[in-house]
């Protein structure tokens, strides 16, 4: 019997690679974890393969599928997004696609809360002061380093969180904000989807919120103390956070983007921070990343915390994504049901 | 009638200074918000005063009380700590002391959660990479920038928080961690206080935790995924977090100190981080602050986030502290009950 060949386009941790130690597979693996798979290596090695495991750094297009040939029946990507995959082409050629959503929900919700706190509490400027040895030059003063408080307090007995996009990560973030005293939740979602007031009332009751309500973007911008951008990418939402949105925000509010860089107009956000339309921002994603230089408008802005897309970067979550990707590949190749398959329409 | 004289040792925001616009008081105020009150100015102006409002930058000792003379009957400090006040002397001279605890609880709990997240997620090194324009040199890789996940996940279905000191701020922090999936809470407190298993069971039930239990420091160090130092200062707890404690911590755990710098041995913590005894640390307070130079052992440590004591630095909280201090002063001078008076024993 000929064993099906699988190609792994990145070395994963030993505990994951061990899943491929099985007599019924012929495994070819790129040897490096930190260096992306060389394209020519991949094109050469994929010939005759039944399955391939890729990262979001590997383009899955006609070139790759042609190099593989007609044996290829499954692509497994270790990512929640699949912008690097020509999904239509896979559907036409009857190649299944496995991916790894869900497992990163909690890691991204954690960092969303972290960025909301950091953006309000002037963490970028204060940590720089300490790192530069300038702390001795900033003696204590009653309102030194002060920013707006995320949690409810003696002045503000209500707090409103706003979400652009209201999927799993948004709701995991919502849950974490409840004990900070948040009382209201507003969200904007895809205009073509139907409102779901029953679900909203259930969420409100479950977490003891006074209100969970779908609103237009203008109201979301005006009323929220913190706005989380947690929508999918794509051309229809390009720069959904723009000058018009930012101008309507509260001066004490903060903006957090842990979704896709293209959702926020970087120039507009930098201008808004410079001119004080809102208090601060925390972004884990930037349009054009990783080509983000030190003089990028957001990197220059002291009220903006910029992280290099580490939302899902916890050891546990990335191991979970790698494990799911491995299991998707093996199941697909052996013609068993894949743990998480993307259902494609042609 | 002679109006009682009060001295305000710092200019506070207008909304607070307005509280002193009253015909029954003779008010003398230091004009600056950001510059500490000059000692000679204070000594000269306090003569004959009935009350004085001070910051933690103003020493309240025999020199100051002698300069005030026998008219002085109330000192109001805008602070939760009173290390700058000779409490025994005030008691002997029958001078009342007002202070401002409680109002800062939520602000400090907010920043405690923030530092726990930052310490785990490598925020110091990743933000520096972006600020230095190095993001393009760190292309995505499956385990790049990974740290331990604060929230529960597919590998860890339990999470344990540990508190050194279990007062109001610790419990406000506990509450915030519950939706991150924390299941267990351990705490160490003053050995001379009695255990309170009934209260512990109530806290566990209220927040759906499997366990809230007072333990010895060794067990706290060994079992906690995150340790929060939230004890009072003072000589008996000096360097309670030392090499012995740090050596017992989990390699994936993080340490957060938002209480007093003297509670943690900075050299020991820097060594522990350098040698990987624990994952990371976040400190808002450092022994010897604000004299903390760029080459301080903790400031040099890439896995240590150091903030310049901004735990209570939200506009709302500092306004709350200033307002309470003003009301304490006015009530004390007019011989009315002070909103928050420290009960002193001689």
C-alpha cells in the first residue's frame, strides 16, 4: 500500500510534530519554526502530496495546487483567517480546507481588555519615562499621569462598552468587563444581518447589564467609553473607523483594535489622538503590517499603544491552533471528518 | 468672630478649591499643583492655623506642629498612606488626622489586572520592538512572542490567583479575574490575625470559585499562576518577596506589585527574571522610588514592566481623594464629624 504524502510547511513544537509519527503517513516537513517555508522548497516537495499544512505566510493559489497535482485533497491552515487561501479555487478542485478558529477567542479577549486599560492609563508614556531613567524628574503630584478610569467610580456610576462586530471574541471581552462595573453594551454589526433582540436581552440578563443593544455607528461612537473593533476584515469594512467616527467619540474614551488593521484609518486615528478627539488607543494590528516603521503615524503618537499582532500569541493558544491544524490534516488525508473544516460554496 | 485659618499645601483642581470658597474660613493656599509646597513657605504660613491639608510629600512632624502652635486641631492628608505623618505625636497633641482610603480601590485593582496581563504577554519587549521600528524584522512565526495565557484554556482548565494581603484592593482584583476563568484563590495574611473560613467560603460562593483559602507563603508561591502583592508596607513585611519566595514560583507565573516597593527585594526579582524562575513581573512601585535610574536592576529586565506609581492615577480617583481631603479638613476645623478620620491610639 502506498502511504499518502503530507507536507508540513513549518516546524511546529515537538508535542505537535509527534502527531505525525505514524506508519500510515509519508511526512515531509520544513525544518524551521521561525523561518517561513521557502516557496521553491514547498513547490518542489508538494508534488504528489495528498495534504499540506500551511501558515498564513504561505499563499495557497493555483501555482501551489498545480505543483501538488491531482492527488491533493486537503489543505490545513494554522490560522483563523484564510485571506492567503484561494477558497474558490479549492472548492472548484474539490480540495477541503481546515482552519483553526475559536481556540484563540480567550487569548484575544485577554489582550483586548489589557489594551483598553493601557490606553486609558497612559502606559506608553509612563513606561518610557521609567525606561529612560526620567522617573526622578517626575515627583508625585496630585494629578500627575492621570487618565480616565475604566471601572465605574464615584463620578461615573455607569460605563458603556461599544463593539464593532459582536461575535465570540466581543462577547468574551464583554464578559471580562462586567466586574469593572460596566452597565451598558452597544454594538454595531453587519447591516444585512437581522437584529436579534431576544439574544441581546439574554446576554444582558446573564451578565447583569442594563442594556445590550445594536445601534448605528454614530450612536456607538457617541456613547461608548471604550470602543472595541472586533469585526472581520474585507473590503466592505475598510476604514470603518475613520475621521467621521473618531470625531464623535468622547474625549475621555479609548479605542482598541485587535481585529484587522484595515478596519481603522491610521492617519485619521493619529490625527484624532493628536487633537484630543479621544483619550487614547491600543492597537494590536496596523494596516500594512509588519511594514510599520518607527515614523509610522500611530507609532509616533504617545497616546497610542502599538503591539506587533500578538493577540493569539500565548503558548497554549498557538499549541491549540497547531494541534487542530495537525488533526485537520490527518483526518482530511485519511478521509475522516475533519475537526474544523471550512464549508465552502463555489 | 475670628475665622479659623486653614493652610492648603497644594493647589488642587478648581472643582476642589471651590469647596474652600466660604465666609467662615481664612484660607491660605500654595499656588502650584505640580510643584511640591516649599517647606519654609509652609512653616511660615501655618502659624496660628487650625487645620492643614497636606500631600504625602509634606512631612508632618514636631517641626511642623511647633510652627503651627496650639491652635492646630486637624491635619488632612490626601493619601491612603500616612508614613509621612508622625501619628503618635498627633495623638499626644490631640490633633485629628483625616486621610483618603477606599476611593482608590478600583483604580488600583484595574492596574493590577493590567500588569498581570502585560507581564505574561511580553508587552515590554513587543512594544519596544514596534517603537524602535523593528516590527518588519520579526515576521510572523507560530510561537513568536508567545507567553503564558492568563485565562483558562484547552490545556489549563484551572487557574490560581495568589494574594499577599487580602484586603479591599485584593478582593476587587479577585472579582475582576473571575471571568478570565480563575478557579482558585489563595492568600497569605498577617499571621497575628485569626483565619476566617466562613468569610472565605462566602467569597468563594459569591464568585463561583472552587476554593478561597489562607495558606503559608510557600504554598502561595508554589501554586499560584499570578501573585499579587497587596499588603501594607512597614518593617515587618520588608522584602517579604525574596529569593526564597521567588525560587518556589511556577516558571510560567507572573508577579504583580501595586502596593509598596519595600515588599519586594528588587535585586532578587531581577535575578529571578534573568534566570527564569518565573515568567515576568509588573511593578507600579519600587523600593527607593522615585530615585529609579535607567540602570536599576528591574528597569534593565526585559520581562519586567515598571510603572511610576500610577496605581491611583485616574482623574476620577484623584478628584475623589482631593475632595475627601478637603471635606475632612473643613469638617475637622468646624468641629463636625470628619468623613474619614484615622482612629489613633497613643
